[in-house]
C-alpha cells in the first residue's frame, strides 16, 4: 500500500540495505571499504552531509555523490572497483588542440558556483543535489579541510564556455563533473586543465569511473 507511511519506510529501508547500506556518520573508512566489498557494489550511504565528513570521504579515496530516495536525500559514498587514472608525467597535448586553444583563457577557482549551476543546467540535478553542492561550496570557501575543492573555467573573453569542479588531495586531483556550451570547448578545457595540473606539480589525475 503506497499510501501507508509504515510501508513506505519499510520499502525505503529495504532499498537502502540492498543497494547502498546505510552507515550514518561512521568515519572508519576501513569499515566502509569492507561494507562495499562485502556487498559487491560500489556504494554505501549516509544521512550526513556535513562538510568535514565529505572532506574525509574525499581524503580517503572515495567519491561523494547524492541521491533522492522516496522522501529524503542520501549521501552516496562510492568506491570504484576500477577507476580511470592519468599519470600526468606521461601527458601530452596534441598540436591541433594547442592551435584551437590559443584564443581561450583558463582560470581556476574563479567561478565555482557558476560551474555548479552550469553542470546542473546541462546534466540536470542528477546527483548534484542541494545538500551535497551546499557542502561542496562550504569546503571550497574554507581551507581548513583535509581536501580542497576547485573549479576550472574556460573563457572566451567574458563568456564561460566550459568548466568542471573537483577536489585535490596532496598531488592528486579528482574530477567530479563538468559542462560545456560550445563545441570542442569541453575537450579544450580538459586538456588545459591537465596541462595546468602538470605544471603545478600534480602527479595523478583521477577521472573516477572508466572512460575512453
């Protein structure tokens, strides 16, 4: 009976336990890894969106995401079984990309909120739900956390053409999501971001899930 509140609660708890076990406010990340491995999926979940908790998730090698389930938002803690990682020392920019990129400008950390807005415009809210993006913004604005959030922006004069947000831990940078609103702009932004990371002393660019 979908009109029965108790039935809805039971259904939600069943879905949570099957698809992403709930581990509210647990900061023992070895335990979280064990839960994910035991359930043979890539997710567990939490009801906490506290910035320090999300920062710890990033610092310990997980990806923070979010979902809306029946009547509430849940934080998803993802550990990819396989992940796409680029060693920046091996990274090269093709000549045709260099030629296309000449008239554009790349900035970092200049339009963090605007990048989030454009990601949602292009992809929909998807997993960029309000409590998650609110914590991202708090971490970005405060340098006290274990990881640092960043935005990369590609401009043509005053027009924002493409961008992304992600986080850094030490010499590793992890992409979360991005957008583009002009053909080829997204590709140029990615290459320019990699070049800037390499020049800034980063060693690893973590793209998360598998990608061509």
